[in-house]
């Protein structure tokens, strides 16, 4: 018997599997038609042979053998037909399964494409927002840098003006000392004017705690104008400022000393 099915391919895609199934079905159908034609021709020849040898015992025995052979062939054909029918049913089931898998693959691919388009859209919108945010921040940074530059210039101008006033005040004090006048100072603790010759341990009176709604919590005295409970000497603002200025000058000198000339460094 000729095999109705070619060898199965390995690792085929769903589309190729469907094509192979269709080819196998067409091949099986062609073989069945061919065998039907051959059996019909055999039956036709048998009929004519029986008609020619109707009166002969030899021919009867020959006919009996032919009939037996024909019966065996018919039985074998029936078995082959049953097997091929089962194979066709299996191939149809495989085709339906591959069709379902192909439909599912198409659906999954569509969902993946839809999700990819959604992610691409969200990413594009996010990138646009970030770019707009960057432009806004750059503009804000430019404004802040400009304001900072103006503030630094104003601070420098104020520092220069303060330094000029400090020098003038120092010169003024030196002139007063030359004429024998006492130098009046401002206490940084009680904010009162004093002269150093009258600065005693009890001259400055302050409260160590803040004023409550009605009294000072440190001593319980009522009224914001109540005299302080802690006594000490007056401490001059000018002395503190001179120390700060001196420290600043020394710091500037150290920074200038630490800077190396590029030409010398080479």
C-alpha cells in the first residue's frame, strides 16, 4: 500500500501547519479516488471473465479464488479506509486547534500593539512635559541668577558703604580722644549708651528669659519695663564689630596667601 501521509515537518508555524494539513487531505482524497477506480476496473474485468467462463468448473474455481481475493482486498481496503478516516479526523482536529492558536496569537499581537501604542503615547506626553519643565526651570534659574547677581552687587555696595562709615567713625573717635572727650559706646546687651570709665559689674541689667504675656519668667517681675535681674558690665557693639572686621581681614589675607599665581605654578 502507498502511504497517504508524507513525513511530518518539525517546528512549523501555525500557517505552515494548516497548509500541510490541507495538502495531506488533498493527497488522501486523490488516493481514495485512484483506488476506487482500480477496484471498479477489477470488478468490471471480473464480471466479463465470469460471463466468459460461466459453464466451466475450472472457471468456477477461478472465480471463487478471484472472489476470495477480491473479498480480502475489500476487507483490507475497508481497514485502510477506516485508518485514513481516523487520520483525516485527527488532521481536522489539529487544523481546528492550529486555527484557534492562530486566532489567539493575532489577538495577543493586537493587544501588545495597543499596549505599545499606549506606552509610546504616555512616554511622548511625559517627555513633552519634562521638556517644558526644563525650559521653565532654566528660565527660573536665569531669573534667580540675575537676582542673585543684583543681590551680591547690592551686598558688596552695602559692605563698602559700611566699611567707609566704620572708618569715618573710627577717625571721629580718634579726634574725640585727641580733644579729651570720653568715647560713648552702645551696649549690645541692654542697648544703652555708656562710657568705659563708668562701666561697672552692675551697670548692665538684663533678663535672661523672654517676656511672657504679663511678666518675665526668669524673675517674675511684671511689666516689660521692669529692670533686669541679671547684672554685668556693658559690652560694646563696636568692640564686637571690630573683632569681626579684624577676623574678616585676617581671613581675606589667608585666602589671598593661599591663592597661587598660575604663571608661578607652571
